[in-house]
């Protein structure tokens, strides 16, 4: 499904989460999914501001996944993002 210019944001959010759920479950996939979640959280903080609730949700999703993945770089970035949200 291709998104048209001006597509509703809820549609884009649903398509992104559907894509992430269809990925096979493996160590490599979890690492990539974590990197995608951390990148999404960073992008949201740039465009919506650090205090936006969707930024916190994105960082929490990345933090939940980081418990299953040994990826210190994304974990550090996620923790700093949550700190920035609450600061």
C-alpha cells in the first residue's frame, strides 16, 4: 500500500506498526526493530518537540524492546530520550 501525499497521520502510523509486526522474530530483526524504534522516537522529538506524548510512547516502546536485545548504543539513546522528555 502506497501512501498518498496528505494521507492521514493515523494511516501512516498504522502502516508503520503493521510493517514492524510482520518482521520475523530473530536476534537480528529485534536489533533492527530497536534501531527503527529509536530512530522514530528521535524523529518525533525533532518534529513535535521533546515534550510531546508520542515521543514518550516511542521511547518507551524502544525501551521495552531493548530488554530483549543487547544493543547498548540504542539503549543509551533511548534512556537519554526519556530523560529529555521528563526534564
